[in-house]
């Protein structure tokens, strides 16, 4: 069902992925259009809307509608054909024994619907990506620690100086290992500085100090903790290659921002020394560009050309650039960071529906949340019917049966899809809005025992009078027999009556069932096409009489379909 948690999560995930893709493309285009002197810190800050879109459980509303991401056409439900009568499941949910088995629901695959299959596929991909990332990180860290060598005292003193210069209060643990190819930091909770063996001996003191400041800035800004979040978001959108590319660019821009932080207080000579250090420690081209858990100086060698250009054009950030950066972030958020979902149109007032008991009840039962995206009218009615029973029981009403719903729809017609999102709305209001979207109307049936959803002409025709004159044992038994699902297509009243009588015998514990007769004067009459679920036998008979334009009478021994009385 489209209101299931799986559908809601996948719908949000795909929406966020689409808008994050748009945001990433907009950011890359803006960055290419910006002059080289645009501050590196603001180039990195432009990625803020991208991360927010992936994080937020709900996106702001946008008046532009993009439509659903996928749409599953409701499958024709095969069943048992009795000369125009197609029967579905019985009240127990088991296939009817008198013929072929009944197929499953819409979009089913091995007992699961499309949303469940997609949910398991996403979960498998998410678990695989996160699992491989965690195993690779732990393996690499264990290899580094096992091959660690002694750290020179001079290096520890230089690390302390770098901490003071960057304002970092806690000095991290330092590990020197031949398994480390370039300076990096790790540990979202207990920071560790990783350095190659011989780093202190082979690197000039000025260059070494600048490199250590770069790594301390990573720790000061908690980049290792942010990397965990980035990896989880990347894993959640494992199916989107643009998201992978965007996170590589984000990390490269972050390295450039940390370079700018190192040079903020440095002179021209330090700038040249820092550029020489970057070239000295540059990694081979085939080094992995995205490693979970490590924030390093080189970031796999990505963006080296842009970083060196940034060093050459480094300037103090004027106030005007701050205003430009804030404006660009807001622009990106407004361009790509709003939801394509629209608020549902205001529910129109009742469409001339008589204020019968069933209408009053439907207006009194409130559903907390009702959300559909690209659903058929039948799917909406099935779910509303189920929720009405739940609410009815929760409110401890007398009958606790909810609201019976009947769909009058030609089997060959395909109504438009229903998309809505309503909160604290009555059953009747939900049905009205869903019916309005597909060009249908809502109204009570002839007996006032069920709500009918169908084409305006089907609802507008005055229903013929006719119901059991008094409730007898036959009507009471027919009221207690509940059919799980019934579908009639262009069937005659005689065919329907024969089917209902057989079903009553199957459902009656005593095996006698209810006699259902058709007066010969009825003849062929109007043919019946309807589909409904969880309805009592007596209400089914009343609905058939309503659609066929005949009367239903309880004569004490049977339910009889008779010609409608002539109106004077």
C-alpha cells in the first residue's frame, strides 16, 4: 500500500536523491563559472545545500510539481469466471475452491509488492557499501598500527606547536607507519594523526610545520566525524553515481579550504614552501579517491591542479565575498533544495451527497495521515476501508465495521492516478478528494449502507427503492457472512445471485447458506460491474440491486431480486 513505511521511505529517498543530484550539478556549474580568486572556503561551503538535502527527512514545498518517480499500473486481477462473474478471495483470504487460484495483488513478486522488493534491494546495497567501507577501514587501521614505528620527540614537539597555532586544545595521538603513504587524520571520537615513516627526517621543518597545521585544521573542524556522516549518506544513495562524484568533489574542495586556512596567517615564502610540500607528497594517480574514515592532506591526489591554483591566487577574504557566498548558498538551496511535492488541493465540499447515516459516519471517522503517490482509485478505497475499521474500533463504536465502499467503474476504463497527502482528515473527505482527481463522485448507495465511488452519471441516477421490509433470520445470516473480495464484470443478476448463494453456503458454518432468488420478471436487466472488499452478503446484494435497477426483498425464506416498483 502506498501509505506503507517502505513506500514513504523510498519515495523520500528518491526525491532527496534527485534534488541532491540537481544541487550537485548546479554547484559544479557555479564553481566553474566563478573566478579563481573566489575564496576556497566558500567553494567548499557551496556544498552545504547538497548535504542538507540528503539529511532532511522532509523538504520544503515548491509550487512546481515534478510528478512521481515511478508508477505501477494496477494489474488486472484474474479470478474465477462464472459467465461474466469474476470472483476474488473469500473472507478467510483463501482462494475460492470452485475453480482456478486467485492471483496476488498489484505489482506482486514472490509474495512481495514492488515497494517491498525495492526496499530489500536498497537495504542490500546500503548494507554492502557500509559493510565494505567499515571492513576496509578497520583492516587499514590495523595494518597501520601493527607496522607502527617509534615517533621522534622533535616531531611530537612540532605537533604540539601546530595544535597551538590552529587553536586545537587536545593533542592527538601520533602514529608513524610505512603503511601510511601521506599525512592523514582519523578517528571521529579519539583523533589519531597518521604520518609516513621518515616524514620528519625527509621533510624540511618549514614544510613539515605547514603540513601538520593542515592536519590539525581537519581535527579542529571535526572533519573525521563529518566523514562518517558523508559515508553513510553516500551509502544510502549507493545507486546514484552523481552522489559518489559529488562527495569526491566535496572532499577535494574541503582540502582546498583547509589549505586556505593554513595560509591565512602565512607569508609569501610559506606559501611557496606549502606548494612544494604538496608536490613532494603527491600520491600516484591510481590511489583511491574516496577512503572512508581518513581525512588526509592529499585526498587521493584529487584536485591537485585546482589546489595549486588556489595557492597562487590566495588572498584574504574581503567582506563582499562573504555576501556573495551567502547569496550563492541561498540560490542553490532555492534552486534544488525544495520538494517537488505540492500541498494537496483543498478538499471540495460534499457533492450533493444525501446526509444519510453512512455519510454521517464517514464524516465522523478521522484518519491521522493519508498519503498516496501514483495510486489507483481502487488502492485508495481498499486502504481507506481498512483504516475506517481501525478508527471505528479505536473509537469503540457500536458496530466497529468501518465504512463499506463500492467502486462503480468499467473494467476497461483506466482512471487517472491519485496523489494526495492529507492529515487529520475524515474518511469522506479523503474519498471526495481521491474521487475528484479521477473525475468521479461519492454518494451513498440506495440503502444508505455503503458509499459508492464512480462516474457522475452512476452516482446521479436516483436509486430504486427496495430493501428487506423487516429483518428476518435470512437478513441476519446474510449480514454475518463477509466476503473478502468480490469482482463482477458485465454480469447478469442471475449470474451474480448464483455466485452469492454458493459463497453463502461456503461461508455458513452450518453449510446451509442463504437462498437468493431472481424473479423471472427481472429478465436480463442491467448488467453489473463492480469491485469491493470485506463486505457482508446482504450489503453485496443491496449493491447489486442498486446497480441493476431492481429491488431486493427479504420474504423470510430468501433474498429475492424483483423488478423495481413503478413510481407514480
